C-alpha cells in the first residue's frame, strides 16, 4: 500500500472545491493508495510527475520518490486545457480563412485570359 502525503498547495485547492468533487478526490486517493496505476485513474507520467484523473474535469498531480511514498502536489482543472485548445482551434480556423483568401486572390488566370508578367 502506498503512503500518501499532501502538499500545502494541494490542501488549499482541495478546500476550495465543491463537496461533490471533494468526495471524488477522497475516492481517487483511496484507489491510489491501493494501486496508483489502476486503469480507472488513467495515470500518466509527465517527466518526474504523474497525473491521475479524478473525473473528466479534474486531475491530481503527484510525485513518487520511491514505490512506497507519494506526495500529492496539485489539483488541476482540465477546463484550462480545453480553453487553451479551443483558442488554438480558433486561431487555426482564422489562418485557414486567410490562406483561402490569399489563394483565391492570387489564383492562376483562367485558360484563354491574358496575363502580363513584368
């Protein structure tokens, strides 16, 4: 069984969460203590840190110095991630529209029309 400690930052964020989410966090921590690689946690390694899902909107960021001790560092909302992705998609759409405009303005002349080159 994994021994889990909480950082001050983790505790502060935990206290700001709605009660329903706090209950899910507790359930996730219990699962982590038993098996931190449990499939339902969707645990991923990111450098020296790990991410485990609480639900579709929240994840726990944690570190594990050895196979016996883990320290929970942060709780992140994936809404930030989806907002960022949304903005990137908007920018991509704008670029595509500009490319279409440029290609239609600079389209090659139709057959039979005269084009002068300098």
